[in-house]
C-alpha cells in the first residue's frame, strides 16, 4: 500500500521535534490532575460524611471528557495552521506542485499528519477516562459516541486549520482565524442542541445531524484548501 | 519544445508579462536574461505550471503547461532560485521524499539517488541534516532533486545566485554536462558571462517583453554591427575628421585618447570604402576595426542603460554633425 508521501515526511519531522512528547505529557498530565483531584475530593467527602456518592464518579467522566474536547479544540489550530503556510514559507509548496503529487494529496497528507497526533492524544487519554469504570458508569454506546465525537472534532478542526493555512501567509493570522471559526462553529452546535425544541429538530436526529454536518463541512473545507493551492487560470470578469 | 505565445500576466496594476513570446527548441540550452523584475521568474513558473497566463498560451511539448498532465510533470525538472528545504530532514530522506512524490520507490530509484548525490558531490554527506548545508550545497541538492525523475527539460531560475566562484564553476560544469546529455535546459541568470559561455540560445526580456531572441552567435553579431568603429591615427586628427565629415554614413564621431570612435550606419562594404577614402585622403591610419560587442553591452543597450556606460567609457567626446 502506498502511504501519502507528505504524511510520511511530516511524521519523520514531527518524530524529531519535541512537540509531540511535550503535547502528550501536557494533555494527559492535565487530564490526570483533573481526575485525581476529583477522586481526592470524592474520598475526602466520603471520610467526612461516611457516604460514597457514585454519581460523583460519573461526574469525573463528564469533566474529563469536556476537558479533552476543549484541549482538542485548543490544540488543533496550533497544530494545523502552519501546515500549508509552512510549506509556502519554506518555498516548498511550488516544488511539491511541480511533482506528480496532486494538490489533493498535499491536503490529505496534512490532514493525516494532524490526525495522527490528535488520535494519539485521544487514545493515550483512554486509561484516564477509564477511571469511571472503577464503579461502573457509562455504557459502551456512550463511550463510542464520545470517541466518535473526538475523531469528528479532530477532523473538523484540522480541516479548518488546513483551510485557513492555505489562505493566509502568516501562521499567526491563520491561527487566530482558525480559533474564531472553531469558536463560532461549536457555539452554533451547542445552540442547536440547547434550542433543538424551538428549532423543531427531533431529539433522535440531533446527534446524527451534528455528525453529518461536521463531516460534510470538513470535506467542503478540504476541497476549498485543495482548490486554493492548485494553480489556476484567473477568471476574466465579464465586460458590460 | 517550449513555446510562449503573446503571454500576458498582471498582478494588480503591475504587468509582469506584457505579450511575451518565446521559443525553445528541443535540446537547446537557453539563457534567459533580464533585469530584476523583468518577468523571468513569472515566465519560468508558467512553464512549470505554477502560474497561468491572463492571456496567451504556454505550451510544453504540445501540452498546455499546468494542465496537470502527469506525463508533462514527468518531463520537467525545476530548480528555483531558493532551495526549498526541510531543515530537519536528512539529505537522503529529502531525496527519498521527492522520489516518492514521483511514485518512485524501487531499487533502481535508490541507485539513481546515489548516482545523483555522487554527481553533485553530496554522497558522503547524505546522512547530514539539510540545515547543516551551506547555500552552495543546498543548490547542488536542489539540482539533484530536480533530476530525480530524469526529466527531459530542466528549468533553472538563477541557480548560481549567491554562490562562491568555485561552487559557481562546479555548477556550470554540471549544467554543461547535462546539456551534453541531450536535455533541454532553460536557465535564467543575471551573470551574463555565464550565459554566453554556457548557452546555445538566448532570450533577453525587459518589462515583460522579449526584446531579443536567437542563437547566441547571431545575437552577438548584431551587437557588433551596432558598435562603433575605432580608427587609430598616427599624427594629427584634422585630415581624418575632414574626410569623415564628408561621409554621409558617419553618424557621429567621438575622440578617445588619440583614437576616433565613429558611429557608422553602412554595410561591411561601406566600411572598407570608408577606409579606402581615409587612406586616399592621406590620413596615416594605424588601425581600423569595429569594437567587439559582448552580452553585457547588448544587455545594457537593450534594457536602456547604454547611455550611462558611454559616459564612463569615453574620456572625451565631441559631437559631430554637418550642421
């Protein structure tokens, strides 16, 4: 099987940088601290009151899950907003376009590179989230839904990062715009969930609807990136 | 064959190319010369398919440049004026990566990479990181990279800019060897001696227009014809000036040291008639020859900076007219 050369090259580069180990340590470290603090407060409360509240264990899961989503949203723009603009800065984008690589290969290679880092974060954090199983708590379906939401968010946020990176020449501007776009998208999503009754969306359709919308937007954003980096003939404005 | 026909390209209000027409035959070594900002890089990027013209056509072997035809991309190797490097990749990884970009992964490719690194003198350093290479080594690596898929056409955009004389010489030798192997080479440069030594054909571009194009010998012959005739005279210049004044084809006369420099609009036969007249008028002529032209003088002349040069060359100048 032929692996995307851009992905392979980016993996070699990222394996040589400090970014990945630092990121894994920070994300899992902060999640661990959060979960351990929660466990500490539950056990302290149990010592004082003599009661163990099992609902509080479930709370750990929700807090850790929300923190992980937040971390993914914060990390992804930083990971991806230099992906295409970095190639442009290094003057390698033109070189890549003169090879037999399709611009689509460049975009998907960048996406795969970002996803490999994000999914590493997601899967290495699973043991921390599994603390909720100590006393039982969530169903397999809920766990699957959460992982699928993380994967979807990773793809969506990476697509936003890659898209703005293909438009902006400076990484700082690309990162700022990516954060704004992610903030707006997730605000709209939460608003749709909260006001689903007013919007007339049936409850059983809201979750599939969100997933379909995010995947469709991801594809659209990647398509825009591909179009933008492909050299193209300028359209003539019609006269008269 | 590469051909650009009446190509126009503008960025905002700036016209980068303004009706450029250019033809490069198969197997030619084409020198592309022009002042900074004349449109060389834009034209080169169009041939490589990285830019599209607003008007006109750019064809490479009867295929439209930039048409994303894999066959076309396979034919072109591009060395830009910047190396385009990945600092944390090793030299060998960089070459492997670009081989992958051309879908080349077999043992033959591995051997080819080693041969290319050997050709550019980087085989011993193949495990070094790219950020440890100086400008010269990076340009050599860029050349090796451009040749990885054995392209028929090699395009070099100011490849020797910023190199030290030794590396420049080595680079020139490599390019000359590649030209001998039958590749079509398009090289843009501001080092005019380099172009005149290496190339078989030349195109001079100014403000997005081709101002002169052709075989390098023909172009230099044209330069010679527009240069002044230098007449060395033993003794007084008076009789010579009188004889020259009588000739209608003498446009102007200036004096440099004890020589006369005349602008003469006649043919070679007219030149010999003029010499005959001078001798018959009793002028003691020691020397009579046309000043040799070079690419630099042509370039300065065509790009409109000739006048400055004249002033620095001629110590004394006297306008000459019949009134």
